């Protein structure tokens, strides 16, 4: 049933940060109900490409194993339904701007009076306090404000948009999960819940572990292509003869020696091992020239010979799906769709010795479980039928 069996979560979030967090928790066995607006569609539901059933593949992935309850939170009866569910579903994740849940009467202060064990996690761009708390934003905005983008680019070039949403997931989702699990552990000891304030800008700012600490304690401002890990050394990407790329991360001396041997350039070893800036630049230029001498497949054959050199090909996502390491780790799984047919999805990356992840079904249509959830919470069929005649579900 999953390592987090027993955790019950009401998820009021949309788009990516909150749904990714609750997907992680559901994969580990938590019971998650998405509370969705019946009139305002989560934009991820419309995100292409569509799957074999004509539904968003991203939505099917992010919302797997979750049940869906459609409620109009502007309705007083809908608010009362949530308050009844809170007695059992004692973890809330919400992603509205500060003050929205309070207007609904569903803020932490209101709900914790009903259930003092409530854990209430709010994910926002800038947090619940500060001059930017009401400001709109997206992943690239948070990365920019957090000081990450400026030194994560090529010198004299525009910053490149990241292929994944770093602030949303590494910042928002991951820290939300950590906060929820920490609060759950605290609740086991104290019997009390608490509110968690996750700012995607704060959490992204905290990811500046190397260069941020270097500036704060050593007064060294990080600059584009100036440091060992951001293009200022041979730790970089190199183009092949056929315009593909390899990553070279051979920081330690033994790996630098190994790459020289693999390239058939033993005479470079003295420069590769030198820490002098001019030798490092010379070594980087040698690597550039050398990689241009052979095609991608030729270099693959060389570096696939169990060489310990920290050199790997830059793969397309399709190639990554077929990489023997990811296949051995079973990082693609089949998740049942609503008609029972399997949909391949990215698996949970966390491996436990005590059990496997839980994949009940792909993301479902909004409100498909409304009646089931309400009956399970003790509401009667007559009440539900009466609510259908009002604006509770509309």
C-alpha cells in the first residue's frame, strides 16, 4: 500500500508545483483528493500532446492515483463539505495567492480550529509575507530573482530557458514534500499540526549552495562562465564532428588522467592536472578540438568501455528512455488509464527496500469521484442530489 499509507491529503493546487508534490506523496502511498473548480479548468488538462484517449499526457502523469472532487468554493455548502473532510484529510496543499483561501473561509486558522492536527502547506511564488507576496510569476521569474540565471549562462549571451522547471519542482515541489513529511513527524510527537509557507523564490535562492555561500562569506560575486562548474573550466559540454554533444565532468585528478588516456592524448596529462588558469584554458581548448575529430557514435564506443572518466553523451529524451541504466532502474512504468489500457509514465525515482511505489491510475476527469468521496465522508445521497441542483458542483 506504500510507505506513506495513512496520510490523507486534500490538494487544492493546479499547474505543476503542487500537483508534482502530491504525485510524489501518492506514489509513496498517501491518499490524495484533488479539490478542483468545476468551472475553471487546470491549464495542464489542456497541455499537448494528448494521450491515446485524447487527454493531456502531462495531466495523466502529474495526477496519477489521485481522486477528483469538483467543488465551487464560492458556495457556502462546498466550504462546509471541505470542513467535514478536514476531520479525516488532515493535510492540505494549496497554491493560491495569499488571502484567497481566507476569503473562502478555508485558511489555516479557520481549519485548524476544526482539526488541530491539520498540516497546511501553502506554495506560492514569493511566500506569504514581503512586498512581492501578491506578485504574479513563473519559473523563469523565480530563477531570475533568486540570482541563479545571471551566472548560469554563457558570457555575453542571453540566458537559455531551462528544459525543466527548476524553481517549480526543485524549489516548490521538493521542499513542500520535505516540509509536509517533517511536519508529519513533528505531529507524531506533539499531536499538533502546523502551517508551512513555501516560497519558490526562497527555495530557489537556497539552491545557490556553492556560489551563494562563496559570495556571502567570501565576497566573490558569481559571474557567467567564470567558475569551475559554470563553464569557467573544462567542466563543460563539447561538440562532436556531427554536431552532437558530450558532457565532461572530470574534476578529480584520476578522471582527468583517464580522459586524456581515452582520447589518446597522454601528453596532455600535465596540463590536465595543473590548477593554473592558463593550463585549464589550454586543456579546455584541447578537448574542444579533440571532440570535433570524431562523430558522436565513435565517441560513444570509446567512452562505453567502462572508462572511469566522468564523460557521458548528451542524450535526447527518447535516447534517455532507452538508456540501459534507466531501464535497469525501471524508470518507466505502465499506469492504467480510465479504460484499463496502460499508459507509459516516468516512475517514482525513490526506491524503498520495504515496498514498491503505488500507481493506481492515470489522472482522471475533474469531479469523477465527487459522489464516491462525499458518500465515503458520511453525506447522504439525498444531500448530494440536492447539491446538484444548486451551485455546489458548478
